[in-house]
C-alpha cells in the first residue's frame, strides 16, 4: 500500500491532491515530505472572509508537520496562493489542514492535545520529538475550540472552588458543572476575588443563569457575596469540610474563653489539657483523651455543649427524596439549627 493511499484514507481534502512523497536524508531523524497541490479547477479561499476568489500569485513553499507514521516525521509541502479578494484585498489563502501561520497541521495539534491528557507536556514533547511550545499551542487550540463549541444551556448545578498554583498565595477560581456524578470545567480565572467569579456570571446568558438551581462552594467571603447577588433563585450548599472547620474554630474559642474565666473566678481548671479531646472525633481519641472527655461530660460547660452540638451535626446522613434526589438530614438536626 502506498503512502498517498494511506493519506487519502485518513486525511483527504476536497480541493487538493497529494503529489510526490520523498525521503529527507539531512534531518536529525527520519522524515518524509509530501507535496500538496491544488486541483486545476479549485479556487483559492480568502482567509479573511472565507469566500473563493481569483488567485493573485504564489508564496514560497511552506512545511506543515503532520502526525508521524511509524515514528517517522511527515511534512506537507505547499506553496500558498495569494487571493485577490474584492472584499478583503490581497490575502493569503485559507487551507483546510492548517490555520494561520501555524506550521502544525490541525490533525497533529489534536493528536498532541489528546496525548497531553495522558502525559505531561514535557513527556509528550519528548516522545514525539517536538517542542514543549508546540504541545502548549496544541492544548490551547483544543481548549479554545471547546470553549467556542460548548453548550452552556440547561446547567442546573455548579460548584465553585479555588486551587493554589505556583508558590505562595497564588490561586485560580474554578467553576464546574455537577451532573450525574461527573464534573465539567466551565470557567478558570486568576485569583479568588469577587471579579474572578463575577466574570463567569457575566459570561453566561440570563437564561443560563436562571436555570441554575443549586450551587456548592466553600465559605470564602467574596464567593458568598457574588453567589448571593447573582443566583438568588438557587439553593446554596456549603462545603461540609469548611463548616466543620468553622465549628472546630468556634469550639476552641469557647474553650479558651471559658478556661480563662474559670481560672479567674477561682474554679478547678477542669478544661486544662482538654483541647484535643473536644476537637477530635470519638473514634480518634486516645485512651487518656477518652477518660478526659468522660470527666468533662459531667460538667455543665459551654465547651461541652459546643462539642455536643457538633456531634449532632456530624449525625447528618444521606437519604433519598421522593424524586430520587439526595438530601441531608438525620438525628439532631433540629438542635443544630436552633
């Protein structure tokens, strides 16, 4: 089977045909160059308006890198035509295998982008004998294509979170769709400010914003403010981890204040060495901490009541509603709300 037969099967172009294929001996690795030429009756397409027009002249031949075959680099060689477009003036033609001045074919860019999902960009560049920059531009091309063609209608549940990147306090704001146990990334913005999140809602249409029924986030104040303003119709679900963190901080604050008050009033220092037995779960307590907790439960202390309220919250379970959806509730719910 000839190389041109394979190329016509996997990458054929309506107005172009493959010419001669030849080995290139002076490359650092094996390479094949394949000539491309326009059909005699084919008209050049203006890269500005996308309309066919008369050819003006030709530029020197350019090399476009295609997907390697059997580890052998493959290049398309084509002399671009200039188009005398009545609307845009003289422009370089638009070709179906590449965009703009990029020397990588569209097929090769998608090939690198898919591998970049499995390996690091540096590893992809090393395996396929290309540069890190080429991998980066390929991923960028795939992301922009996805943003242009994605459907943002009918989104009912979203999550808002931040991740740290680089060293120091550098964060990215992430917004993702939650649906049937899967997540789809919708928005990435630098920093974790009000403007970072508000940009996502400005990006959405009014109809798309109105369809959101649930939003999940942590307790970062800028996020809470923006969500309260932009999604008044949605149920706001706070991250359980951050609620527990705030509860532990409150318990510790109550303990410190109560311990100082007992010492000031001359009472027995029963709260001494009690921090971790109040903050830990029962199953994580050491023997000494378990004995200390049993001792504290005999006293009517604010610190003890705070811990009991947290235990009530921890009993919240996961159940099934009438429509099959999940809800959280359980023993002790009324006392926590109170």
